[in-house]
């Protein structure tokens, strides 16, 4: 039987800002872009959440909800520094760590438990070490699977700790809404509710045919997860599938010198990130969001992988020219490079563009 901890830093970006700037402690803080520039909330302190401020919310709405809100521009370099320190604490406990983002990870501590350690004691030690090394609070969920541990870590935030003992998984999950289950988003939840399936217990009671009818090819997996069965292992290495960057404009832009300048700067940033990662891409994609919020993407495959900024910019510009029309106004531009290969495994070949793909 496995023992997995899901560790999640509380309001990470906002907590780092309150840690570094004591005058912000106890105040409603939102990390993100300017409300005048269509900024969004990247993270909100618990003081701000009390007013209804949430991540991904337009900053202008957040300010309306909480007039005393303190907005802080993000410092991703600093957040990365703190994240690395936290991940080092995790890996000091076990090498079996699967980071999900800068502020959360799964840890497989089965070996410790097999040697006689108590799961709750391990989680408490993890929380203590993170607080001692970084000054931040960590919420932990402990269970026999990833899904149970993740749900448990959300139960008593901030600074929470919930342990779900082996054999109690189904009872723990039963009363929760189906949306609490990994893999069930808002649209899927709506379909389940229309079918009379509102709780995880009701999903767990579904037979094979009903689960597949309601949830398609993932039906049996999600139904079994509702019963407390989740065979997914902690994976210590993930293949990076893409590298990209995007910019939301302070005001809508037409095609012209300013839009082309942003495109080149974005290509330069993507190229820099790829070279830093030691990767090259075989596909370049352009993402554009119109002023009326419609989003389109176009991509082009290369004859040979590249990390050359000039190549990325040239392909992105060709894709832009294939999309823009008279009077078009845009609010966002992004470039994404995918089908990555390690730099050392690539043979140098001349680049030739192929036809654009939708």
C-alpha cells in the first residue's frame, strides 16, 4: 500500500510578497497586472479572498470587490528561488517527488512508512521544515493515492493537514461534490448533475455502462477513482512538451509596427527560454486573441528543430500575415514552440518552412 503526500504552499505568490514585505502582512494582497491594463489576479492572499478575490479574476473586478486591495506586480524570479528551496526540502525527505507547479508537488513516502514512520508525523515534519527554511506555510494531504491526497490537502487550508487512513478512502470521498474529483471540470460536472450524479458517492455507485455513457473513455477510471482507487504513480521526471510566452496588451492593437514589435520581443523571449532549457522545437504556433475575445491559433512545422530567435520570429510573422485582415484589433499575442528535442540530440540541417496548419 502506497503512502502519498500532496504538499501545497498557501497563496504562494501573495505569501512570498507578504514574507518579503512585512508591511503587507494582514492586508488584502493581489499579485498580478494593473487593472488599467487588463491585468488579471495571479494570486490572492487569504485576506483578499475574504472579499471574493480569486486567481484568474480581472484585476479591475478584484479592486471593485476590495477597494483596499494592495496590488503587487509579480516577481517570478523570486518565486522560482523560493520554489527551488521548497522542492529541496521535499527531496531531502524522499527522492520520489513529482512537482506539479512552483508551489505544489506529490511525494511518495511509502518507504518511510514501511520502515515504521507515521504518515502524519512525516507530513508535520515537512510542514515544519518548509516553515523553518522559507517562512511559508504548507498544507498537506496524506492518502494512499494521488487523488485522495490532493483532495485532502484542500480541506483545511491554510496551514492544513488531513490524513486519510487506508481503508477509509471511499467514505472520505463519498459526501463531496463530484467536481472535487481530479479530472472533472465544470462542463463535466454539469452533465453529471443533469444525470442525477451530484456527489462522489453517486458516481462511485455507477455501473460500467453508465460510467462510460456519462464520462466516455475515462468513465471507468473516474468511477474507480470515486471509489478510492487511483493507480497513478508519482512520476519524478516529466517531458516538457512546449515552451512559450504571451502578452496581453494594455489597449487593443491593429496590425502594424507595434504589433510586429511585440511579436519579435515575444519570439526573442521564447528563443531565450528554449536555449536556457537546452531544447529546440519542431513546431512554432502563433496565438492571437481578438478584441471581441475570439482566440485563434496557427502553427507551422519546421524541416529541422531550432532554437534560433530569428527563425521563430520569421515563422510567427508568416503565420500572423496569414491571419490578419483589415480592421482587425487584437488584445493578446503569444508564441508557443512544441515538439521539443534536447539540443545534444539534434543534427544540424538547413531550415525550410512547410505549410501552415490550423
